[in-house]
C-alpha cells in the first residue's frame, strides 16, 4: 500500500479547501432528540389540558347539583302576597309546585353526570398521559445516550484537528518537530478519530430514524384515544343536556297550559276599585301652573326674530332675540323651550351698551357679552353687534325699546361704528308703531308691560 493511500480512502479536512463536509458539523447532535422530546411534551400537555377540562367539567356538574339545591330553596317558601293568585289548580300557585319537583330532578341528574365523568371518561385520558410519559423516558434513555457519545467523539476530533493545525504551522516555518508531532502522523490520527465520530453520528441517525418512524404510529394512537375520550364525554354531557331540556320543558308546558287571562281576570275583579282608569286624560305642560308663573319680570319687553352679522364671512344669521325687564338683550337660536334647555348664545346688559341710529332695517349695538361665567365676563371684549330686522318698522320698534335702556345712544348709522355716546334717549326715528300693526305685519311677539323700575321706563307693547 502506498504512503498516500490513507489520504485517498479516509475522510480528510483541508485547512484551505472547504468544499467537503465539515469535520465538526455546526448542528447539535441532540437537536433531533430535543425536538422529539419537545413534541412528546406537547402531546402530554395537550392530554393534560383535556384531563383538566374533563375534571373541571366534572366539578361544574357537581357544583351545579349543589347550586340547584340552593335554587330549590328559593321556591320552597310559600308565595309572598299569595292572595294575588288563584289558589286553584291550573294557576300560578300550581306552577311553583311543578318547578320544585323539576328542580330537584335537575340537582339529581347533575350529580349523576359528575360521577360518570370522573369514573368513566377521565381515566381514559389519565392512562394516555401515563403512556406519553413512558415514551418520553424511553427517548431520553436511548437517544439521549447516543447524543452524548456523538458530542464526546466530536470533542476528541476537534482537539486533534487543532493540534494538527499548530504543528503544520510549525513545520511550514521550518521549526523542528518531534516524531509524535509529525503532521503526517497527526493527520492520520485525525482520520482515525473522525471515523469513530462518523460511526457514532450514523448510529444516532439510525436511532432517530427508527424513533421518527415509530412516532407516526404513536401519534395516531394518541389521537384515536383523544377521539374515544371526547366521544364518551359528549355522550355523557348530551344525556345530561337532554335531561335538563326535558325537565325545563315540563316547566314550560305547565305554565303554557295556564290561560293568559286566568290570573288577570281574577286580579281585576278583586281590585277594580284601585286600578287606574284607562280613559283618564294624560298630563300636559300647557295645563300645569306654578308659583310666579307669568310674573311681569318674566315677560319680555320685546321678542322676535332678527338677523345678526357674524362669522368670518360676515354673513347675517337669523336668531331669536328678547329684551327683558332685567335690562338684558338675549340671543337664542330658537324660541323652542322644549327641544333643549334654553341658554342664550349672547347676553348684553343694555345699561352698559351703546346703540346707534336706525338705517332702514339695520341698527348696531356696542357692548360686551355677559352670558359666560364670572371669569368669562371679565375677559369679554367690547364689540359691535350689527342687527337687521325684517322691515324698517320692526327695526324702529327694537331700537325704541333698546334705546330706553341703554347707557348711551349714538346718531351714527350702522354703516359706521358709533364714535362717541350722547345722552341716553331714543332716536327720533325709532318711534315704535302700534302693537296691532306690528303683530299683524311682522310677527314680532308683543311685549308685556315691565315691572315698575325707576331705571327703565315702561315701553309700549310691540
């Protein structure tokens, strides 16, 4: 045999050629074992979940049996206010006797179901759980030992490969080497150890293939046991459900046989003098009176629809406006008191305001909105409120009422902002028209006479 024959027949690893298999593979020799162990754990836990489910369901039915005993006690006492019901058979009094009997039956059937689940269904999954645990021990004992042998063989091979690397570098540099450290000898020793390593690797591979093939059969057995156990469980709980349906159905049948007017007719006869007369009329807000209703201070001096310029586009928007004896000019969206609680959008205290002259259907009022809280009123800015009435006559009516109350009156027309106040007096052109013509032509609500107030002169109804 030539000196080079071992290099051609034995596995080799070159430091510069990486085309062949690695001498020491990166994969973990126990990786497959761990995977199967983890899968067995998954099946064991799945079986454990089913055991827990069956056990919890058994406890549920056992608890239900006790709870139905409590339910039974809820109808054991005589009916309170029993005189309201007909005591003859076929009425509500007889219904409760039927409920007592069937509730006792529900308690007994739930107790029997709990015993069946614990004694028949649960043991099926407990036996399977034990089989899976035994299978796990077999895997750990067999394949686990082989994995350790592979790891040991790889460690020895790696050690000699590293030794070969150190001495080939020394030989390449021309340094002297011992006979036992000759790279040729070391390489052959590496081949020897790699051969041992490969044998161990192939042995565990064969073992894992056998385990892998056996797993398919074992998992089929596990699933078949699952199917059998769940089938038994379904049969037990279905029987219980059918018993419950029958017992509850008997309760339903009993009450359905009671004529719908049986109890009512007797009740009406016994309480005819107390029951409400269905022909009596309902209450209406219009028919209700209360203290200080329509007091003079609650009646507007003038009220009706006006338009006010507002917004970024300075468009005229319609609103409902009121001047009150308390000297406020309130702005509302509508005059509806029922849709929502009336709250003014703006409130001008007229004694602090300035009103300009009437220009056709337009007039201006300068003042601060006081509809906010105490802080809001302090921060409010004085600004110009530009109003437009439906007709010049209506504008004059509004101007006349407001001018009597405002702190100052200006002769400036709305086209220009009021410059300086003059003595508080109504504008000459703001003489109000008669109440009759105003109501007929403009729809402005006539004002009630205000309460006596030295600061506000009575105004004519408009």
